[in-house]
C-alpha cells in the first residue's frame, strides 16, 4: 500500500544509514527484491507524475507530505513522452519476475498490472487521438471543478497552495494548446459541435468579473469555514486570488478561445473516429480497452440489437399492466415523462427536494441489503448538485469516490440544469447505479481492501466498474426496491439506455452513422427527451468505446452468476458471490472470470 511505502520512504530519510540507502536505491532505481515492493514503487512513480491525482487521493497528506497540492499537472508533450517511457520501463521490470511461482493475490496483482501497463503501451500509437478540450471532461471545465471541489482548504498554507495553482493555469493551458496544434497538424480535429460547445462554455466562464467566478467564490466560501483565520490573511488571500484570476486564468482561457475560433471554420462535420487518420484501428483498440474483451465492434453491435429487442418486450408488458397498450416505446414514455406526478417543481426548493429524495433512497437501500451483501464500505456517500458552471455539458449524474484518508465521503453528483430531466420513476435506479450498491460499494470497498497493492484499490477498468453499477440496478430490483411498476420501467429504461449504447457507439464510430441518426435511434428506443439524448450522443463522440463497457460488464457478471448458481445449486450464496466480485478490486473481465471459476471450484471441493 502507498501508506506502507510512504512510511518506508520516510524511514529511509530519517535513518540515513548507508545500508538502508543501498536498499532504497535498489528499490527506486532497479528491480526491487520483492514484487510487493515493486508494485508500490511502480504505483508511486506513476501516480506521483500527477499532483492533481495525488490531491484527489489524499494518500500522502497524513504523513505531512503535501507540496503537490501547490501544483497542477504538467501537460507538455515532453512530459507525456517521459511518462510513456516510464510505463514501458516498469512493464519490463514486471516481466522479470517469475509469474509461474506466484499464487493468490500476488498472482492476481501481477496479471492485473501486466494488463494495465500493456494496454497503455499498446495505446501509444494513438496518443493524439483525443480531444483535450471537450464538453464532457475537457481541461477547460475539469480544472475549475478540480480547484473548487477537490482542492481542500483548511488553513492558510492550503489557501496559499490554491493561489499557487491559480498561478500555474496559464502554464498548463499553454501546454494543452501546444498539444492541440500538434493534433491539427495530424488532422486530428474534434467534431464541430465540440468546438461550438466549448467556445460557448469558455466565453461564459470569463464573462463574469473575477470576484463572481467560481474560482473566487469557492475560495471565499472555504475561507469562511477556516477557524481562527485572521482578517488580514483572509483579505490578502482573496485579493491575490482575484488578481490571479484576472492576470493568469482569464488570459489562459482567452488564448484557448482564440485558437478554437481559428479552428471553427475549418471543421464542418460531426463524425465518429472512423474519420480520423488510422481511425478504424483506433476504435478497435478503444473497444478492447474499455470492454477488456476481444469482442469486435460488429459483435457488440449485434449484441446491442438483441438486448434492445429483449428489453423492449419487458417494457411492453409493464406498460400494458398500467393501461398503456399501444404506441411506440418513445410515445408511451413521453406520456409519463410529462405526467405531473413524476415531476418536481422548477425552483430552488424543487432542486433541494431532488437532492434530499436521492439521499433518502440511498439511505433506505443501504440499510436493507443484508441478504445480498455481508461486506459494506465504512465510508458514506453524499448527494450533491453538479456545479452549475459545468452542468450544461455534464452527464445526468456521476460519482466521485471518497478520499483515501477519510477526509471526503463518496459523492453522487446529480445534474439539476433542468428539473424536468429528473423523473421520479427513474431516480431510484440512478441512485442505485451511482451510489448504493453501485459505484460507491465497488470503489469504496476497493479502497478499504487490505493486503493488496494500492493500484488494486482504484477503479482502473471501465467494464468492471460500470458493469458492476449496471448489475447493481438489477440487484436492487431483486432485493425488492423496485416493486412499483413505474420504478421498474425506470430500471428498464436505464438498461435500455445502456443496450442502445452498444448500437449507437458502434454505429457512429464503426458503421459511420451520423450524429443525427444516432440521436433519432436513441430517442425512439429509450423514450428519453431529445435534449438528454443529444448530450449522451455527443458524449459518445468524444469518448469512443467507453459507452460499450456498461453492458459488456453487466452481461459478464450475470453470466458468471448464472454459472455459479448452476454449478453450486443450493450451496450458492449470493453474498459470497458478491464478495468475490467486490473484494478483489477492479479487474479485467477475463481475470474476474478466473476468480469466480476458482471460487466455484473451491466451493465444490
């Protein structure tokens, strides 16, 4: 664990004796004598390249190591190359260990880390096939959210670290701009809607005076909570913050705005990645990477069509049971989408009610899962609103895991840009997916694991993490928390949503569907509003292959559960099955399958 490593490194610094120094040099620069030391060394080396990730995890602060909180990531091409070489070097060291002599968690760790590093090395070929500025997770919106939501301020030093980070925004954005120009030279350009959306977002971000910007107001709010802060210090920090936003942050945004304005007339279409150089091979890699399988885009497209048909049949049966016997799925959902009983008041009070209701649903199911789980996370989960400055381009909801030092709970962020997007019949399913027993259980339990390397505590594999969250929606139904037929329609709509993703993601990036074709198909099959669907389709265009992971992961977990039930019969215990899935951390699906098969064999004796 990184905690162990930090203590170990601290001990080396304090002892300062020659013998220990020799050991330290061996562990840091050469192949460590123990693979367990290697795992932590490699994780520490790779993780320490990102001050922002270190601030997110908060692993080192408890040991008095906090200087990273004064810096932003290095986004330069040279740093990206240095990190890739580091990954290659660490993979070479890993391969020097004798895998045949390993068993148990050590063998799992070897296989997982080898897969993780190897996948990144394979992806080097397409290192510029992305869009650093985009409406979902571009640097232009992720950095303000990071500074306002993740960077912690409990004292003057941490406030000064915040100011230091503000002073580095122009440097980081300049590095991003250099990377954008390299992409333009390679004809790797984003879809037109990305440019239009991001330009509007950045222009709005700098349109307000510095003292009204979230980077200032969030600083002010946090300073107000610092006990014993002298008035003079408060005035100084706020004045410097305002000055830095004007002198460093706003000019950095203006440079990106100027570049995107120049790029705007050069881009007219909204194509999938097939249109990029080497785009078809890139998409095939993205599919393998996100699903952790060898399934082809064509195979996943067909699975999607089959799942859409199956779920549509279940929806028809429930709609008939509530008196809606005719019309398309989209038309019937349109009726209940506009039914006042499923809508909240469009006001601040209505939004507060949504957050409170989500929290109540989470607390209720968390207390009622004893028959399905005997391992639960120690850390709790809170519901918060997606920050308003980024809600237009953000998804309907997302989850951030707890800080490893216990200073921050898990957070389920709900997008409240339009209260009519929050239908009461869909809220339970979303809460179960993002929080309990979904992402919060999976990620928080992983963080609390003992006896495994630190990297095993992180959600490294999308198919596992999102597959578990989608599977959790079905578990909640099985546990009796979706008895209302409308709630069950909400569950099926969410599952249909993920099945449709298999069709439209492969449709746009592999079969060359247009953005508009994909929107039309998704509206027809899910019954979601065109506004909601447009946000989703545009998400898939900037995150090729990621949307495939949900259904691929869920189907694999269900397949493994069915296999275990068939082979174990009455000896099958769903709590033990969930333990196997959850208490090994995030795994590629093939490795997860091996763990379940090993458990079945042990149970059978």
